[in-house]
C-alpha cells in the first residue's frame, strides 16, 4: 500500500465542506500535509467576461477574481479555524480557476497527492442526484484513491429527536 503523505481536500462551501475537512483529518496520518482546494468555476469567469465586454471594462474580470479569491481564502481559513486552529501550519490552501474536476485532477498530479477527500454532492446538484458530476468525474479519472463524504444524517426519526 502506498504511504499517504499528502491529502487533497476539496471544498465548495456546501454543507459537506466542514465534514469533509474533518474526515480528511481523521484519516490522514499525523505527518501528512493537507492541501485544501477550492475552484472558481470557469462558467462564472465566462459570465464575468461577457459582462466585462458589455461594459467595455476589462477590469471587471480582474476585480471579480481578486475579490472572489480573497473571499474564498477567508472561508477556507474559517473552516480550518473552526475545527483545527492549533494545526494551522499543517494546511496549504489552493484557489484554482477552471472546471472543478479538471483542476482537481491537475492538482493531484502537480502536488503529488496520495488521497483525495471530497463531498459526494456539491452546491449545484439536485437532491435526487446520487453523485455530483464533478465528484463522479473525479472518481472515474483519479489516479489515487478518492474518499467520498456524505453528509451525516440522524438515524433518529424527527418526531422523537427532542425528547
């Protein structure tokens, strides 16, 4: 079995993100480096480019990327601070731009990742979808194991939960 030295944690700020990070920390060996990735979707950037051309202002795209990158880094820092404030140096944060599954697969190669931990569905998926499209594409094409995290639901029926 391959030694796990680097774990890639994929977060999209959906309900799965905190739990995904917690699972990654639970399965990662103590000396493993944790790389947290978030991807600014290419379609969002394309929409900003259209807006930019409509107003003939190329700075719109640059401003969008700068602001969005800062906001996302702060959200990732908050995820870490909520559960692992004493381990801040263990994490590396990456914000990428593109198709999420492509950026995840590229990061696996570039960063020599040994394990990927990600939610099974993201923000944009319909509730009936079993596996999100980015998760499915990552599962199918990843050269390393992918741990799929599902949001934990209570097994206690709602009518007796507060008793």
